[in-house]
């Protein structure tokens, strides 16, 4: 047998990521499969179980699963999540039990908090918060090493704090909330607006507005493209406004930004910090805002954390 490892699975609204996580928080054999979020999930679940079965020769010590939305009190199923309605009510413990390994299920806003606190940007923080932006958006909070749980096994659906009352509507039906304004869909909407205008930058002439993806914009921002930087800076500024509303509630000493949106790098992070300091009072601004260490892998690592360290161990 090689290094001690556990399986980490992160079910997102668009993709499910799985990998083997070692005791130092490293991920190997990373696999991505599309999530059956809105369609019959049977083939998707069969494929997931087949994948996990193939890893049995690695002798993992457990399977950690990161689930989106509000979870049932027994941490076996999703109780409510508009981004993955096809998966609501499925008993994931019963599904995975035939694999013969211990199973730990965690809410997907908590898993980045667990991974970053144990291995990454949250180490040493007494009041630590992660803000994760991808298909959905929300925060996880850890105070003195304990996850904060009071709604759906999470810190609540903070992604629906209203930023622009007359802004676009999210999937749930909230008007101008963070989930409508700082997620993957928001990046694509802002890019389409610019590519549909009269002055399309030369670098974007060959791309039809309706086909633009957030990944293209994020990668272009990293390369220094002006239009992409403009979009991601706007998203970052909105994130800063959102965090300025949350800081007086949770009083974090450190906030780590996680998820696919943050992969744009400096444009998002700088605009976020600037807007946060503009809007929040000095007593609430006494915290660092830093990039998470693990990016898109934070959920996978956090899902497996309970098997690899005492941090976040289920009670």
C-alpha cells in the first residue's frame, strides 16, 4: 500500500470532481464528470460508483462527499438545492455503502473551509471564513476550529444577500442577489453584453456572444486581456460588496476566496479588497482577504479531511 489516502468527491452544479487525497492535502488521480443536475441521475450515479470501485486497489481509508444545498439533519441527502434538483432526496450513504468503506458527508460550502483551515490559507485563523464562487456562491465559517452550522448544516444561504434590488434574478427567484451577480453565469452575462456592443475588441471578434464561456473570460483575464479584466474586476467589486455585508455578522479575522471565479487572479482579488474597504466600517474591516490555496480542489480535499486529520472530524 502507498501513502494513506481517502477519496474526496465534490458534487457541483456543473461538474463532479473526485480524487484521492493524501495526508498532506495533495490530490492525485483527479477525475471530472458532468453532474446530472437537471436530468435522470441514474447513469451519472452508476458511473460515479464504478469510478470509486476502480480505486479500491489504492486502499483508501474512507469516502468523503461534498454535497450542495441544504442537507438533511442526518447528513445523508440533499434537502433543497435549485442548482441540482435531480439529486435532491437521494440517500448517498445507502448508495455508497456497497463499496465497503466509511462514508463522511459534508455540505459543500463547509468543505473549502475544512481544507483551507487544515492545510491552506486558513491555518492559524480563529475566526475563519471561506467565500466560494462558482456555479453557486456562499460562505463557510469556522470559529475556534468548529464549523458554524445553523441552516441546512451550513452557515446559511448567504449567496442570496441582495446587492442590486433591480438586478438580474437567480434560479431561486431572488432579485439582484450575490448568486445572480458574482457566479459563472454572471461572468458570461457581462461578457455577452460587451461582445454584443458596437466596439468589440479585436481579440474577441471570432467568438459569438452566445457561445462565450466563463472559462474563456477567466483565462483571458489571467493573460491580461482588457475586456476580460474589466469583467472580472466588476465581479470582484461585487464580491467585495457582498463580503462587506457579511463581515459584521461573522467578524472573520481572515477570509479566503475560493472557487473557479478566483482563478482569474489579481483583477478579482484587488477589486474585491478595494470595494470591501470602501464599504465596511473600520471595526468590521480588521480581516485579511486572501486567495484560497486549493482553487477548484478545495471541495475534494475538504470532503476527505475528516479521514486525514482531526480538524472537522464529525462528532
